[in-house]
């Protein structure tokens, strides 16, 4: 696809690969919604610079805080697309259109689509890295070398990404305190990310089907104090444990099976 190779991607510390046509198709609707061609090119460059794992890992390692569409292979990219879709829906409202000009709207779209572009670090650590907003901030800021004419827009995108975690800005395993959103654009991106992370809001994606659930009557737990026990038997013996699972455990297929109890 010619238009995704019309630039030389930033490559000083390359951690990704040139975007394939199949990958571009996943984000094409969002990229096409960008109103300014120079910012559209910037968006593709940022996407292409993301680590390869971004395109195939789940959006949540625990499944606790995300809808089922964010789980499984490719879930992280579906989550970022979902955030960008919420962004575009919010921008359809007149009250929001009047708050931002076209270039600001494009910066919001790019920040939403790319906000988790270093979620597991520069390489796949297998878990969420607490300071991933800062890592992505730095990656976006490096784009100033390739796009010096877009310094202001790059700064806006980077700062929206840096603050997208909002009030969840500390972690007991890290000394890093993340920045909170303070501007209108930063708050906008954080709100889109928050909405897209709600477990009870599931969007539809082309060519994605929710995995078929195993039978409840025969499903056996593979973890915890009731490992190798049937879930339905546990429910008849220890409702307190079932209630705890419903509140704290988010991985499939257990999460969906618990809804049947």
C-alpha cells in the first residue's frame, strides 16, 4: 500500500517494523478520519515506530479492567482503536467541535490511537509497565526530528499521552508518579481511555468474534485454592469465593462463566 510507505520512518532506535498492509487496515478508519494530511502522515509514523508486540498482545494481562474485546491476541490494539473511536464519537458533538480546531481534533485522535504504544515497555515485558505513558511521551517527542514543522502538535499529542492514566498515577511497585491531566485536551483523552476500559461497554470489531465458552457444567479451574475443581461444584460449596472471583478475577473464560452462576 503506497501511502503507508511515503516517508522514511524514524529509525535511530527502531523498536518496531514497517507497518504491514493488514495492520494498516485495522487502523485505517481512524487514520482516514484525521483531517490534515501532514498530521495523518505523523500518525502513521508514530504507529510504525511502536514495538512489534503492540499489534498482537492482549490489552490487559489480568483481564480485570477491560472488556472482552481487549483480551486475547490483538487486544491491546483493539483497545487503542476503541479509545480513538470514543474520541471521534465525542468530537461529533457540537459542544466539543466548538472547543477544538481541526488540528487540535487531529492531535486528540492521534493521542488516543497511540496512547498505549509502550504499554509493556520498549520490549514486551509480559506485563503493564507503570511508566508506559512517559515512555510513549518520549517516543512521540522524538518525532520532532523527523517532523520539525509539527513541534507544537507533537508536544500536544505527547502530553495527552503522558497524562492519560489520570488519577491512577501511582503504583506501589514503582517510585514514578505519573502526571495528571490539567488541560482540556489532556482531560479529553483520559476520558476516552476511561470509557474504552469499562468492562460492560463492548464495541464491535470487524473479523473478531468472542471466543466460544466451554460448558459451565464441566469447566475446571486451573488456579487458586480450588485448582482442578469444577467451577459449578465450587459454587455450591463456597459462594463467598465465587463472589470474590466475580469482583476480582477478569480473565476469560472464567469471567463469562461466572455470569452464568
